[in-house]
């Protein structure tokens, strides 16, 4: 996991405005339960949004610890704005925005 955390940190400089990274399960069936877990863990108030929760790296790390140890993870990029949210894998994001990142 440390390697994935480092890769995520290194990628921050390539992100466009209102885009952020999220380490989440590779298995699409686990994606929604994982998001719900983060939402429960992340600090919130009346003005909190889903973006506030998902961009909270500490909440993500705690959620990862709550999932089975054999769960595989990858880095996603969340593209948020105007009431909608999309996600792409890091590779898809790099391809879409012509980013060279190893």
C-alpha cells in the first residue's frame, strides 16, 4: 500500500482544478460500499459534501483498514463539478489529458 500512497502523492501536481485522487478497490462491486464507509468515517458538518469525504486522505486510509486485507486497490481520479461526479483510473485520466506519468 505504501507504494500506492507514494504514487498518489506524486501525481497531485498533474491534477486539473476540482479533480482529486482516491485510492479505492479495483473490484467494482466494492466501490460503492467503500465510498459509503469513507462517508461514515470522514468528519462532516452541515456544509460537507461527498467531495469533502472522498478527498479526506485520513478517512480513506481508515476505510482501507476496515476492508479485507486481500482487497486490491488502485488510484482513481475523481472529476467533480456542477452537481455531477465522474471517476477514471489513473491510466484513463493520463490518457484523456495527455499526461506522461509512470
